[in-house]
């Protein structure tokens, strides 16, 4: 059908948002521990709390999702250009 590009972009957005949100807490804890030498993992988690683990997540989602979606679109464009079927 004619939904190939929409499927590609939708998959890219879903992958980007998922990857961003899954990796955000770990990167936030790493940043806190790097900026506070001697801080234990437990102390880093405790000082941040659940909501603190996602500080900066909005910016990260936009950044990562844009790159991943672009990669999906480029990949499918190359497949179309050489005659390989794509999703959708």
C-alpha cells in the first residue's frame, strides 16, 4: 500500500521515544556520579528520586528521536532505490 513512509516514520518515532526514555535514568545517574566524586550508586538514586531520573528527558527525546527517525527514513529510501521491498 501507500503507507510505507508513514510506517517508517512511525516506527522511527516509536523507537526513538522508547530508546530515549529507557536510557535516560542511567545517563542521569552517571552524570550525577561523575559530577559528585565518591557518591555511591545508592546515594545517586536516592538524591534524584523517581522524577529526578528523568531530568532532561524531553530534550533527549527530541534529539534522539530525530536522529533515529532520520536513520529509518534513509535506510528505507536506500532499500526503495535498489528495489528491495519495505514495510507498509
